[in-house]
C-alpha cells in the first residue's frame, strides 16, 4: 500500500497536535503518560515531535483521556489559525 504524501496543512496540523499534547503533559514524564494511555513512549515521542502527524483516532482518544483533555477541544485547537483552503489556492 502506497501512502499519499501529506499536504503542508496536514503536517502543520500534526505539529500543532504534538505541541498541544506536550503542553498538556506538562511535568509528567513521557513514559508515564504513554503507559497511562496504553502506548509506547516511542509512539508518544513521534506524535509530540510531528514525526507521526496523522495518528489513529483511538491513539488520540487514549492520549486525550490520559491527559484529561476533551477530544472536541483538542480537535478545535489543532486547526485554529490553519486554513486548508489557503493551501488549495496557493497550490
């Protein structure tokens, strides 16, 4: 299966998700939060650094639950200031 390349908008959205999760994690260790979410710390690290910009829904759901975040608020915060139409107009 060949994966289509991510658009700049999708990469930015993934980077924003990583930043939000890092901020929400605060002083807690990556290992602690990953274990609480049922993930490996490597998976959490990849999401936080933007190397995995499109994680699965259930992965994000588990992280949101472990961090006490609302999925709606997290989803909204990931796209604030990002305009997918702008990319289509400049492409």
